[in-house]
C-alpha cells in the first residue's frame, strides 16, 4: 500500500521539559496529551480537492497547513524541530505527483512518461516523496505506522529525519505525495528513537481513525554509522525483562542504519527502559507511556 523512498551515544531527540517556546508547551503528561489531541483535531479536515481527468485542481491551503502541523506534531512528540512550508513551486510539483498516483491507482517513485497524467515535475516529486494511497492527513498517520515496510520503516524515518526543515503535501481524495528530501545526507551523530525518551501518549501507539493493518506496532531507533547487527538490546517494562522481536533496518539517504523492536502490546502507565550496547558504549532509552483518555 505504501512505498519507501529513498557514533556518540547521545540522543538527537531527547525532549527537554519545555520546548524553548516553539509551541509554549511543557513536556509533562498534560502537555504531551494536549499536543496529541491537537494533532487529532486539525482546523481544516476537508482537502477540498476536486478535479477531472489530469487537472491538477486545488487543495484548500488550510488543509495543507493542517497536514504540516500533523507532521510537526509527530516531530514535537519526538523532540525534533518543526518543518516549514517548502513554497508554491514545491506544492505544485507535489500536487502533480498526487494526481499522477491518483490517475494510475498505484504508486511509483520513478514513473515513466507513459504513466497516466505524467508531468516531468510530478515525476521528479515522486522521486523525493513518501507516497500513499490515502489523502494527506491519513497518509501522515500511515507513514508513522508504516505497515508492510518491516525491512526499513522508511516512511517514518523520513518524517523523523532530524535535519528535515521544509516539506509540503500534494493530495487528492485517494493519493498523497509528501516531499521529504529537504534534508542533508546522513552525517549526524546521535540517536533518534520512536517513541522518544520521556513521556509518550498511549494513543499514539494505536492505529488511527479505526484503521487496522493486522500487525504489531513497532518501536525503532536510528543513527548514522552504527552496525545494529552487533548491538545488544536489553528491555525491561516496570522492571520485568522483555524479549522483543528485533530487526536490523535497511539504510536510507536520511539515516544509514536502524533497528526495529516489536512488542505485541504496550499498556498505559508502564515505564520502559531499553539499553543498547555496542561499539559506541551504552545508550539508555527510557519511555513512560501515559494514558491521555
């Protein structure tokens, strides 16, 4: 359904108690739950797109902003900086990409000139975007779950790229293209984890809006230049030792290495302590799952 695009033991996304004024939120249980609730209640929920044939059509600018705010909501939860709108040219290319995917009823990062509703700009956007057979807001949730993408979790890892600064969305009623390659190559130090260290809403681990993809939800860690096949993992939940299913993730242009960790369920009110041990030394990742009601 979805396609993927293309060490010092520090944590790139270790959230502070406050975000330094970016949103005015405090990272206590109420602040984390409020942030999640706001993500689920966008100001504009109707994309407003309607067109026929190969017309690009128009998307409500408020909906485009709602999508960006959902991306930034996930990034805020992860302790990462927000993205900014990429501009009108990027928006037009992304929209042409979405119309191409919509017309074909399929997804392709490198569509040829025979692709339905082909444009050179739309094809170029497809090569630098996360693609989905969902409209924009639902697509962002799908990227974070990343069903069927066990080898990479690539959509999620692009959304959580620590150097992602600009993004935009093209969307129709049945397709979306999220431009994510507005970030440098992977040469950063440190770790990015999802969920991050600190407080995290239980509902963010559930499948959104009634969707269910028939597979367990996956935690992951990503970093540059680490051979995760040689990393030892210790996981405890409220002091009880767990045995997660782990998988070394294939590299990407955003991050060269990663590891997924899979549990069948993650109850509210639990404290998780994950210790990674490797050539970098020891990295401790602690997450508390809170109930947001």
